[in-house]
C-alpha cells in the first residue's frame, strides 16, 4: 500500500519529482496541483489513503472502506490505437474495497483551465490534417465524442464548448480500467485552493465540469459539489471500450489556506 514509480517507492517530494520527470517550474511549486497532490498522498498515515479520499469513498453506497491500494503518479494512459500522445494522468490508484477492485484517475488542479475547448482542439487538428494528411487528430476527437457521449439529443448543447482535457482524462481511466479488468472507475477532480488561487477561475472550472457532466448524463447531472460522487453514467463505450464499466465522477476540494504549516518528511 504505497505510491511507486519505476519500481521505486516514493517517500518524499524529491523522489516524486525525480521519478516522474522534469516539469515546468510554474507547475512544480507550492500551491499548485502537482506538488499539493504529492503532499496529500505522501503525508498520510502509513498504509492509508488520504482522509479526504477515504471519506469521499465511504459516504457513497457503491464504494466502501479501503482494504488495500497501490498508486502511481504521472501515468500515460492510451485511449485509442492511433499511436497518438497518451493522456498523462496525475495519479492512478487501484483500490480494493468490500465490493472488489476499482480504479481512480486523479486530475489535480488549482485554477488553471482544463485545456482548450473541443472546438479549438478540432480546429487545430484540422490545420494539422491539411499539413500532414496522416494526422489522426480529427478521428481521435470523433472517437472520444462517440465513446463518451454518443449522438446529440434534442435540446443538448454542442460538444464544442466542452474542455478537451476532461474528455481525455475520462477516456484514459476508462480504457485503463478495461485493461486491468476493473468494472468500476472513478475520475476524481482534486481541487486545491491556495492563497494565490483566483476565485473567478475556480468558478469557470466548475462551469466547465458542469457542461461535461451534463452532456455525459444527457442533462441529468449539471454540476458537482466538493465531497460528492456522481454516476454511474451510461456511456456508449465503443470505440473506446468494449466491456461494460461503471463510470463515476468525483470532486474533492482541499483548502490549503486552512492547513497549518507543519514540518513533514515530504520537505526533507
């Protein structure tokens, strides 16, 4: 029951950074998602998942107390056969509870946007296709939309405004769940709010997640609060996955401004 990368159990921030590869200096700093997520999992009581994650799971009827777990940060998850760039998920945890095993894909964020919209991503893919006819960007987007959302129903908004990163994160953990034989997956958005976090950008992200959930649920779920898990969502699956998997989306917010600074092994 530990976090490991490249066969090495990670016990402090330096090891986490070294094993997961170089990052932009603006990403690997205090009060940013990558660092705070690492702290969250390194500072837990030995052998246990963070208290917030445990609370989130145990309050939902589909999940239960964690029996065992193992995790890996910065995992590249393939979700198509084009050989394109895989989705790098901040943390992947495989957990066993009283219902069996399931997979969590964690997307850590503060106030940065969830990448570009589908419309902008599609336009960029079209430009690449014109320049390089073998480019598969357009087909990749088509498969994501078909596998996650299916046909647009009357009254539903266009996928154009949905953030592409939310789609690739979801598809990545679904495909990884199928590869590992899991019948439940949880895409967990872990939001960290620090002294420099912009409230208007956090609100924008909440709206973007709501748009994603609305299309995923065909209008039944239009948002999510911290501490909640929504789902399971019935998605078409194909061509992303070929076996039924229960998809859940969760959100957890950690207010770093309320956490008292204490010496810890992660800073050693």
